[in-house]
């Protein structure tokens, strides 16, 4: 679990470092996008889009979004 969580956090930190609200990262399992994540530098919030559910959630904490992505990928 630690390796997967570390990788997820590193990818989210790269989104923050890009400082571009249009940048996204797709988290996939078996070639299927389970979530698309973007980061808004002005509000410091993450937006998560769930393509299968056509839903969007907002997170303001890196740890919470990392846990959400981990659960999607490995639960």
C-alpha cells in the first residue's frame, strides 16, 4: 500500500507544481480511466471527475484526495 500511496501523492504534488488549473492527471486501472484530477492554484482545491458516474467532487486536502484515488484503484 505504501508504494501505491506514495506514487499517488507524488502525482498529485506534480499537479500542484504545474500551477495550471487546466492540467489534469488521469488515474487508470486496466486502461480504464477511473478518475481525472485537476488542481486549482487559486483556491488550492482538487477537482475529481468520475467518468463512469459523470460526477465531480472537490477536495481541499492532499491526503483526502490521495485516499480517494487509492480506494478507486485498489479497493
